[in-house]
C-alpha cells in the first residue's frame, strides 16, 4: 500500500491532506530524515511530527471504560471514542467495540478493527470468560453460587437457561462472577433473579487478560501475546 493511502486510512486526514504533510516535511523516518510519498519503508519506521505512526490494521485496544460513558458512536452523552485520539474515529477499517458495557458498568473493554477477531471473541462457541466484580444492595443469601453453576437459571422473559457461571464470594455484599455468555444486562439480571440488586459493576478480566492497574479512561494497544490471553483461562483466586 502506498504511504499516502496508508496514512490517510489511519485517520490522519484525506489523501490530499497527507500529500501536503509530505510536502511540508512532517513525515520522517526513525532517523529524522524526511520521507517522500513514493518511499518504501517499514510501518514502524514512519513518524509524523516526531511521533510514531499509529499501529496498522489489526489493532486491538484494551480500555478501562469509566462510568457514564457509552459503547456507541452516536449518543447525546460521552462515548468511548471520545477517550481516543480523534483520528481513531475515522480509521479504515473502522474500530469497533467488542461487545458492550452499559453506561453504569465500568471496566475492561476491547476495541478492534479486525472483524474476524471480533466475531471469534463474541461467538457463543468460543466460551470466552468474562469476569465481573459486583457490589450488592443486600447480603448474599448463600445459595447463589449453586444456582448460578447449575445451568438451570432462567432469566425473566427468556426461554433458554443460562450456561453455568462461577460465583466467588468476596464479602457479604461483594462478589466476583465469571460468565461465558453475553446476554443483555446478564449479571444484573442474574442477581435480580435471586432478589438482590447490583449497585456497582466492573468487568475485571476477559479470559486471562486482566484489567490490572489501567486507570479509568486509559487505554493501551495489545500485542499478539496479550490478545491470545483473551482465549485462555484466568487462574483461580487464592482461597
């Protein structure tokens, strides 16, 4: 792919804009030498205004979605794309969220421009584990873990029972829940089925990829090894 098209597809501007950037000498190699539009150079060796070029297609981002932000491109309030550089909105291929977290749920959110990877992660056959921590309005009653693990729990207005899920009690009103499905408001509805109410909810891991110390609103690009952790199993917490 020619450099002008490559850089334009990454959202830095139209092809005309990028051609002008070349003429202005704003696009350089790693050594600071000015590049020309017909040069042949590795992606990692391209800099714009002294900054490395954004990653090529195949990008996977991990974000700590804060509360009050929606997983949408168009919303009256703040959306997750507001947390990224503006050019990330117009990359080609487009950057999409991998599933969604609702406005009142925080935590680990993935975004990618790799459609095949996106569908691999969200496919029910993949059984990718999603791990949530919840604080509850009332004390746990003691039977929730067995109920969630049974594979028989039927949510209101649904006809197919939930797949078995794992509940770890962290405190009287604090629990960690691992699910392999992505039904609408699933975690909140599971606790509602036991007569409880989720007050706060945060996703802390997908597979063996953990949110870690990433601050709310922060994001980072994942390498190939980190992407593969999505399909691995998170080690059990110490007893």
